[in-house]
C-alpha cells in the first residue's frame, strides 16, 4: 500500500489560496470540509516522490478531471492555461500568482504529456 503525504498536499493547496486555480471555486460539504482536490502537476507515480507541495495545485473536481484528462495544461514559462478547446472561457488566463510555489520542471513535464496525448508537436 502506498503511503500518501496529506500534509504536503494541504500545504500545496494553501499556497495557492485554497481555491481552484482555474475557476476559483472553493466548495465545501455539509461538514464544512473543503471539496478542493490537491492535484499533482506531474502525475503521481509511486511512493511519495511526487507528493510534495511544489507539485500540488488546488483544482475543483471538474478541473481536476480535465487536467488529468489533458484537456488543458499550464505553460511552464508564462504560467498561462492552455486548453485544447481554445473556445473555453478559461483558455489564456494567467495563474502565475497562484502557482509561484510550483516547480517549473513539473509544469514542463505536464506540458509534454499534454502535447503527446493530443498529438501536438
């Protein structure tokens, strides 16, 4: 069984303001527990190697599914959201201020996976 570092995930969420970096949703359930997901920028592979605050961004469940499904990526240099569907209202927004703590090499790797998944050269 893989042990997860929940404290690092919580810290990554807090460093980005505790709300979805895309739509700024900050939903809670009836117990007032956050419904924001600590998403891995570089996909979680094994152990706690990627369970670090510099690899965690807060996303709402919808944007987490889109991110993991390579519907969008975040440009490693400009920190601008790039959607496959350029008509998406969040395409082109900057999240630079929200993800200052993220390791740029993780963003670059996600961009690589996005391009590969979508056959973009």
